[in-house]
C-alpha cells in the first residue's frame, strides 16, 4: 500500500508560492516634487548617446521643476526589446531602431495608440542615420558604390536580415539603389501609369539583391557579430553598417584600419521614440516621459545626438564640427520606396518573403 | 516509489517531499513547457505541419540533429579517454586538467562561440591549416560540430568519472589472473560496467547540443539551407513576432529530445540489468 499523500502539504506549498508571486507591484509614483524614475527601453548602439542625454535631461528637469528624475536604461537587440515590453517590461518610453518594432508594441499589446508616430515631429525620429560601407584601409578594391558590391572579387559582410533589424536596412538600401538606377527617378514608383516600368525595375532590383547576397560568405545574427567578423577575423572586403556604428568602429580601431565609404544613395534610417501610454500612466510618469522625448528635439538634445554620430533632424543646433563628419548623400525614405515598414517586412522579410526566396532552393 | 514506501523507509517525510517534487517540477519544467504546446496549438495541425516540414526548418533540423549527434559521439569516445586518464592515473597538473573540464560549463556561451570562431576562422590558428587542406572550420557544418563538441565535453566526462571511480579493481585483477588479455578485460569487464554512465553522458551532451544557441550562431555563419541551426530559426521567427511558429519548432525539438532521452533511459536500464545478470 502506498503511503497516503498529505494534501495539506501541497496546499501550503501552493499558497506560499502564490503569495510570493503576488507581492510587490502596484506602487504608484506620485507626480510632483518627489523623486521619479523613468525606464527607457532602447536598442544596442544607443548606449553612449543616452548616457550623455540622460545626464543632461536630469539636470534640465531638476532646474525646470525642482524634481529629481532617475533614468534607467535597458539595452538589447531592438526586436528582443520590443518583445520584452510586449511581454510586460514596464517601459515608460521606448527608443528603438525600427518603427516596425514600436508598431508591434502598439498592435500586439495595445500599450500605445496605433497613431503614435504622428505624435512627435519628423515621424517620431529625433535623429536619423543611414547605411554606409566600411572598407579596409585605403580601399584596396576601390569600392565606391552599391554596384561594386556584386563584383565577383568582392565579399560582403552583413548580418542576417531575419534576425537583425539593422540588416533589414542594408537589404532595403541595396534594393532602393537598384530601383533608382533602373527608374532614374524614384517618384515614378508612385505613378500608376508607370506600373510596367516599376514592375520591370523590381525584377532587376531582386536580381541585384540576390547577386549581392551571393557575395555574402557569413550572415551573423547581429550587427556586432558582423563587425567582429569583418574587423577581427578579417573576413570580407566591405561591411554594411549603420553610419553611427561605422564611426564608432573607426574611432575604436584607429584610423589606419578601416575607411568609411558613403555610397551615392542610401536609405534614411529613422530610429523611432515613443511614450508607452499604458505604463507611463500606471507609473504616473506621463509628464516627465513626454518632456524627456520632446527635449530630444531641443538644441541640447540635437547637439548630443550629433556628437554620438546620429544625424540630427535640426542640424542648425548641432556643433558644426560634428556636422562636418556627415557626408552629403541622397537618402530615400522607406515610406516612399517600400510603402512603410509593415509592407517591407511582409514582402521582404517574413517567412517565404523575397529574402527567403533568394536562398530557396539552396545553392 | 511504491517499493520504497512498502518497506516503510527509515527516512521520514516521503509525502511532503514527493508533493514538493511534483510541485517544483510542475512550476519549473512542466508548466513552462506546456505553454509551448499551447502556443503552437494556435497554428492547428495543418499550420504546425507546414512549419516543421518547410525546407528551411528541415535543413536546419538536419544540421542541428546531425551536428549534436556527431559532437556527442566524439565526446563519448574522447571523453571516455579523458575521464579514464583522470581517474586511473596520478600525474602532475592533474587537478588543473580536471578543473579545465568544467570551463565549457562556466563560460558564457557567446564567449566560447567568439573564441572558437576566432580560432577556426580561415584567418585563425587552426582555421588556416584546415583551410590549406581544403576544409572549412568556421562557417560550415564542421564548425557547428566543433562548437557542440566543446559544449558537450563536461557532460560526458563528469558522468563517467564517478562510474569509473566505483569500478572494482578486484574484478579486473581477477580477469587478468584468469588469463584474459588487457583488451578483453576492457571489453568484457570495464565497458559493460560503465555503459549506463556513458549513455547518460552521451544523451546529456546530445540534448544540450540540440538546443545550444549562443556559441553556435557565431561559428555557423547562419547561411540559409546550409548552416542555419534550428534554434536560430526560432529566433528568426520571434523577430517576426511569429510566436506560434517559433513554438512549433521548439515543440519539435522538445519532443525529439524527450524521445531520445527516454530511449537512452530504457537502453541504460536494459544494459544495467544485463550487466548485473552477467556479473
């Protein structure tokens, strides 16, 4: 006979664990003069930018309102960060790499309204960046523009667009370049009378991107991995990278290892910022959170962004020496060429999209 | 359990500890894993089948299972030699060597991944000679196998060591006295006694290799259809907020590992019993 299980033990254990799980939370931060804490959930390459900005903003807020604000940061891959917020990481504001990731927070968890992007100027992007090339010192292969990337003697390093938000910009920039070369003028994309020409150009663009990815020997899962592959392991002749990351790499490695090459055309990358309404209201931080995001557009905010190699949307406020580092380049917008992120994601990067088709059937 | 209880174990607390074990296992293992099944149930059978039979997933699973199996097999052989050396002989630096075994456990997987990639990349110390003989170390299925071999080593060595220490030297001596060759003693006396531990080590290394992500993504190169591992596809699906699709692949891996562990468990009992009867 098996010894009888005493059910009271089970019950006690369940109650104990249950009470542990329910403890904490529910604290409300009263607005006013009491110290306040704000959580900014961001992506990886903004670490240095927000370290500076947070310090400046805290001083500014204290002077304006007499309230001490403590800023907490969370950094990680943009997609991962967005999922953390969806799953309940209580961010007051999010500052992510793609509008698509913030859209996901709005549509999947209804933590902010669907029209969030119109709440702040410039599509809620206080600073922008673009995709540039990083080549070996002296540019031995004379890589000047996107055309050069499909040459048989060139090996290209980029992360995998399926796992890296940054790599999606790389892919779309190459696609936009091919379209522009075919059509001459990208405004023809919007003209219904040009549908045939546009369709033909899309075919060429697809061929071009396929050829480009045929030149890629390694698809790292993230941007930092690709930089490692290119710089430390000396693999490949050109690395496709965010402009701010490229500057950081040059700074870190010294000027005699790599050069930055700016192509004739690239894509306007708009890292977006947004208030997470539900959590900010729950914490009672709406006023300071809104001020935090709006102040990014202030002269100080813009100057700090430019200092950290992001292109400011109001360049007149930035230090001219910082601005001089950004070469002129024709930048195309994702809304104009690809009909917005949701479309681009669906057509190009979702399972079975054009990126997957490049690799099926496998070589 | 029934067996223990019937004898009225001298240790008190069978009821509470069993209750606690069930509760703990449920909270830590069963409930999180059952959520996976719920998530993937969103897809329905047709959707689930479509996900796990798509060419990308099939190719990735083939690589994951193949490389994990190869890595575990290499470790079963080489790990046995290492464990044997550490248990049976005394030599200077032994403690140090013994401690080194645990390093793959202790290192953050990304660190091991980056270190291995640096070593086996075409420009690396070991990658260059491999390249010279026409083998690709990093960024190939071989690279994935190397990473999984690295990760799996401690599982095999650490499960074998206690089994080897428990071996009765008298039996080996008796075999030798009775005229058995060294090879025969090894084959008929030593190996049967440690087979259960060897199988456990193999199974643990294999299961761990199947799920390993951090170290492999650096060395694999992640080329679709060629060097993508199954866990990478899970991450790729999560990036698309396709939770159900990600859960479907996870369920596939989970069921496969569970079946494998179960099989090994049965094999182990069978071989243990056979050994006892033989002894």
